[in-house]
C-alpha cells in the first residue's frame, strides 16, 4: 500500500470557522477525546504532560493527564478568537519560514490575541510517522497539520486545577527522558491539529492513513468510514479536527534558524511568521484582513416542523 501524502484538504469557508471552533470545543470534552489522549499518552506519543505535584497512590497517570489536557484545551478554545488564513497568506508564511525561521525574540504580543484558533487553507506541513505493523510491514504515514490553537503560558495558566491540586508539567525528550518544566517558564502554548481523513481527498483510499496502538494498519477508506459512523451517531459531538501535538514556545528565546521539517518547532515558526505578516501595516502590508459574520450550520439546517422543509 502506498504512503499517504496529502497535498490539500477541504478547509472550511471563513464564515464557518467559528462554528468549527464551537464543535471542536464540544468534542474536546467527549469520551472519544479522553480515550484518544489516554491511549496516546500511555503509548508514549506525547510532548507535554501534566502530573500531580503531590502524587496519589494508585493514580492512573495517563488518565489524569488526559483529563487535565482536555480541560485546558476546552478553556483555550472557549476563550479563543477564530482566524481563517487564506491560501495566499498560508503559502507566503510557509515559504518565508522555510527560507529562514523568524529571528526576533519570541514575544507574546506577536499573537493576534491572548487565545486563538487559526485554520489554514492549506497544510502548513506534515508529520511523517514510520511504523512496523503487527504483520511486520513497514509503513510511512503523512499527517497534514492544518490548524493551531494557542494561549499564554505562565505559572497561573499552568495550574489548571487551582491550588487544590498543584500540577507539575513535564516535557518528553527522546534523549533525556522526562524533563520537568520550570515553574517560572513563560511563553505561548500551541496545540497543533491535523485534518480528518475524510477532508483530505488526495489520500489514496487504499493507502495507510494510521496505525492503531495494536499495530494494525488502518487504510484511508477505513478511517473515513469509521469517522462517518461516529459523525452520524453523534453529529453534535463530532470534532472537525484531530488533536495531533503540542508545544510551548518560551518567551525571549529564538527559533532554530532551520527547524527540522515535520516537527512542532517547524510548524510553530510558520504560525509565528503568519502573526508577523498579519501585523504589517502601511506600505509593508502584504495581506488583507476581512471580518466575517459567524455562520452556524446547525441553525441553517432545514427544520422538519416547518412547512416545505
């Protein structure tokens, strides 16, 4: 089966982004998200994870971390302003960052708001995963990164559960293992989202779209059918995006000049470049910013109680 290499995706229209944000926030609080995050954390496929500072005997670390991450992301999406980035601006940001990542020291004021959800017209990159299936088959899966949420990060924001349950956040390093984040760390939290398989039409139906925690290869058509079943059963609890990775960009630091492609650092540099482009004004202004009225698909659906609906 060929590797899945998505070249484009079915991005929402700008006026529909606010509705996507609402649906994603609801989905973040569902059992499906909890199950996904718990399995991901238990398998070691995570970047940032909260742990209770005062360890409780018998606590399920993966379950605890998943619930805290869900709570923090729900708060982030609730507070967020939504942004739709068109194809020209997306292409400009990707091209600019690929030549050289931003050189200025990272500053929270570069973000267009303290919390936001930004959806790009085209993927800003792909995560390339290489797996060996339970049948011993080597597969390569390309996952397109199409959206990012963010919020400010400091001591106050890190304590999602309040003083009653202080948290210690750790970062996973392939070389150094678990590294506790310093309490005084300030910066910008970013959650990167990938597109659902059904929204990436360039993936061949028989290509491997994912590998399950049990080593089973999942084809693109199988993943799309499974998503369709879930969406049909729970249309109000179905998120349009998939949580993929997370990163804290520390204030006062700089990006690597050439971040490794396919990494959170690379995607973060593109997001930051987008913010720089958005802030340019006057003769240096490269993009046009338009405000859109919100569009709620569920409000515009035919009402069966109305004549002729």
